[in-house]
């Protein structure tokens, strides 16, 4: 067992939830995941997080969505942890184009998305260029509200799993 996981397993529940929060942005997920400790390895944490995530109410999903900055921006819609914002910046690195036309196209697409779905666009941006993200956004604009909400939840699950792995495998 790695040091980070061993330490996290030994924390009191409130502190453990607080430490997991930057990975997910949802208090409910952080608390539920902390309550399932101890875990033997990173894979078991990641697996448990997916099961917990899909069992949460939509309000918990929305809380996680709100903890993200818009693609290309640095500040979340609500309060986000400093670690979460750092991870968002790393995840969006490939998407942060210096091409003004690409930036404007993404900003405009984000505005249209927010008008249609009344929340920010959530995508697992790790390794994706701004052009790839724009294509994904445009495709998802064709979804109805319920389908898109589930897709956003799936993207958040992927983000959470990557962050859990990054966090638990850091020393």
C-alpha cells in the first residue's frame, strides 16, 4: 500500500472526506468514499468511487459540475479547492490554445451550451486539444437535457477517477 493511501485510511472521517474533495467536487461523494475506508489499493478506491458516484442524487452531481472552471478559464462557478483548480489547469493544458479564433469559438460554444443546459460544459479534457473539445461540445449540443446530464455525469466520473489516481499515487 502506498503512503498516501495508508495515511488517508488512518484519518478521521471528516478529514478524509476533506482530503478527497478536490478529486470530485462533491461533498456527498467525498463523505461516502471516506466512509468506505479502509482501501487496500488505488484500484479499489477508483472502483468504489464509480459505484458511489452513480448512486448519488443529481444534486450531488451538480455540485461536482459547479466546482469546475469553464474550459479555458481558471475560476470555478462556486467554491473549489486550490488543488482542484490546479488539477483543472493541468487537465486543460492541451486545450488552452494560443489561437484567438479557437479561443473565441470555444467561448461562444460554451455560452450556447450554458444557455441550453443551464450549467457549464463538463468534459474530461485531459490530453484533448481545443479543437477536439469544441467538436465534442458541438456533438453534445444535440443531446436532450436528460441525456446530456448523464453524459456530463460520466465525464465527471472519468475526471474523478483520474484525479483519485493522481492523488493516491503521489508521494
